[in-house]
C-alpha cells in the first residue's frame, strides 16, 4: 500500500502490524511450551498444575492475538482507504 500511495504510511499502522507479529510469535511460543510439557510429563516430573499454567498462558496469548488481529485489520483498512483515489 505504501507503493500504491507513493509515501510511507502513518507510523501507527506500522507499529500495529509489528505488535500483531509479536502476538503471533508469543502465541507460537506458548503453544510450543504446552506441547513440549504435555509430551513429557513423567520424564520431567512436572506437577499437574504446570500443565494448567501452560493452558492458561496459551489462552491469554490467544486473547492478545485476537485483539492484535482486530487492530491490524483496522489499521490495514485505514491504510487501504488512504491509498484509494479521492
């Protein structure tokens, strides 16, 4: 969209997309932790409450990702509106 417009977009749009990417990476890390801990519960002698912590951490990351996705969609819509001819 920056190429279509011929100028850089507002910095809030770029920042929103960066935050969305960070939320994706956090969610991926939480999911990896959950899978790793669920696959080897006896070998590491992890108490059951740690598995619940993993699930709660993943749920929090998914909630943050949903909000970041909503904000990213809005930012992209704003960027598109700015690039359309007037």
